[in-house]
C-alpha cells in the first residue's frame, strides 16, 4: 500500500497549507537525496572517530550513493592548474577581503584548492561531499576552511573533517532552503542568563553569512596556522540547527531553533551567538544524554517543521530540543 496523510482545514488555513507544503517539500527532498552521489575526499582525520560512518545505513535510509577520491588526486589537480586562472582568482580574493595576515604562499594555495575542488566535484559527478581536512592538508599549508565557505556560496557543499553525517545534514538543509549556505560548527559555550549558545568553527562560514559590520578577514587557520580561514562574526537572523546521527544503524535527527544575535566575534575563526527557544542547560544536557555528537549545522531560515516532516517521511526519529 501507500502511506497516507491527513490534512484538516481549508487552503486558507495557514496550518493546513503549511502541512501540505512541508509534505510536498519532504517528498521532493527524499526523492532528490536518493538520486545524489556523495564524494569522500580522503576519509576521516586521524583518531577522529566522530566522523566514522556506515555506508549501508546511509544507502538504506537516504538512498545516497557514495564514492571516494584520494587527497593525492586533489593535490595533483592543484599543481596542474594554469597559472593565469590561479592569479585571476587570487586577484578576486584580495579585492574582496583583507588578506594582510595570510602567510606567504597561503593565498595561492587557497586559490588553487578552490579551483581544483570546484573542478573535481564536477569531474567525478559528486552532488556534495566531505573532505579530510587534516593532517595532510595542513602539512601542505592548504587547510580548506575558507575554500569550503566560498564553495558553499557557489552551491557546492563539502563538509569539513570528513564528517559524513554533518555533510548529509548540510545537503538536506540546502535542499530545503533552495541553496542557502549552512554553517557546520561546534557548540563552545552557553550563557544561562541570556539563554544563548555560542557556535564556532575554524573559519568555514560562507561569505553570504558574514556580518560586514565587523570587518571579515581572510586569515591563517586559527588553531594550527596551516591554511586559510574566515575570521568573522556571522549575521543576525532566524536559524534552524540540526544534526543527523547514526545510532547503531538507526538515524536520528536532533533539531533546534533560535535567533542569531548581532554580536562581534570574541574568538579567532567564524562564530555566532544564538538565543535559543528552549533553556540552554536543558539543551546541552539532553544532547549529552542522547549521545548526539558535534558537529551541528546551522541554516539562516526557519525550516524546523520542514525538516521534521522530511525526517518522518524517511522514518527518522526526531529529537526536538
């Protein structure tokens, strides 16, 4: 038989209309995911077990095909690029961002990696992907944080640290927002008085998310100093926060929402402070109790109900926070 859904109300009833819209979006996204190929550049970083994945569970749940490309191929692509294309991109970058604090050679590596990944994604037929961004890329002085942010604004989703489940979450959010750039991030602090959570990552936030008010910079990697990263505060606005997680073969979706505030950064890298709807201590304790790992994926849109409906269509339990 076929699954059935009940909708009560007229087409003018906002609740009924939204339910129909979210059902249609959910079915469209489920179908699209089943047609997608995910590229794995490298594998996961050394000893970074949070990024392990179960290919069979991914295929069974989402229908996604997975293929792999070695980092050596990416490095070879970088070296083979025509000099004039590399120089042209470097000029575009320096015209747009302050690059004064990038070490010598890092800007060229940034442009080479940006162009190489853009080409390789198309050449290998990948719809989205993830990349092992350390330690090999750091050793080559080309950690890709800022590159991944720029690619997101081109509609190309490549998640960092080889985190496949975060990469699928990011692709899902982009499908439900017609391509809005998400932000893969860590939760690093909470403030019970303001009921806020602080989300930060090394510098992978897409330029469309930057708050121009606080002078975004293209700098060295903030932790190990071996690549390029955006040091910037992110723009204010409504956000949905999600994380797909494989729990012994069964995917679950942690789901939150809040309001990103107009705040300057207090760390190196990319960051935002979000006032949450639920009490932040309750959120953090529930995340720990449920075993939900980082990373979390923020998108500047309210797609809470759409994500919840899409998950239901794929028989994925939702943990509402």
